[in-house]
C-alpha cells in the first residue's frame, strides 16, 4: 500500500473514531452518562451479573477504568456491587431496576447512533460493516491472549531451578 492510500485509511479511521465518540457523548449526556459507561450497562444487560474482572475483560478495558465506571454507576443507582461468594476480594456487578430502565433508553440511543452512522451506505454494506470492523479490530488488537497457567513446579525446582 502506498503512503497516500495508507494515510487516507488511517485518517478516515481516526476521524470516525473521534467523531463517533463525540456524537455518542452528546447523546449520552442527557442521560447523565459518559462514553464507556453505556457499554458496561449494555454488557451487564446482555450477560447478567458478572465478576468485575470478567467485565473488564469483556469490555476490553483496564480493571482500574472499570472500577471507576462501576463506582460512578453505583453512586447513581444503576448498578450494585457485592462480594463474590467464592472470593471475597472479587466483586459481582449487576444492574439495579433503575439500571435496567436506563439500558432500555441506551438501546434506543444506540440504535439511533448506528442509523446515523451508516446513513448513505447501501443496505448490503451496512449489513457487512460489523464483520469488516471486527476484522480491522483484530488486525490491530494488541491485547495479549488470556494467560495460561504454567504447570505447578515442585519446591525442588523452585530452589534449584531444575526439574527432576
């Protein structure tokens, strides 16, 4: 790919990202939400209660970002967090009734934003767009795969650095 084409592709993606986020922010503001919070609410509506660390992974966000969003949404009464039974250090996050009602509004807003975004595209292109964007995202996704646990090492291996 030559530079001019590469520049056009990169600029188009950058501008779409910036403008889509700004438009989402403008639509979310009357609901008292900031960009990112709606995706947390929608994920909980889609999956039900989740451990906060799993929610972070599902959203593709760093855990501290999800913690901050969860605190703000909890303070607004849209979600509740409670300790997980299996691990008291982990929090389970779930929608409240107010959160469920807000999700219905967010879904309508999300549909309107998507319609606005694909205006001018053919129905076929609009239908293919999620697949194309998912491919592009995969091409630049820098998140490492989930860690796999190495086999347990014996005390001897830890002390000597050698296997038996």
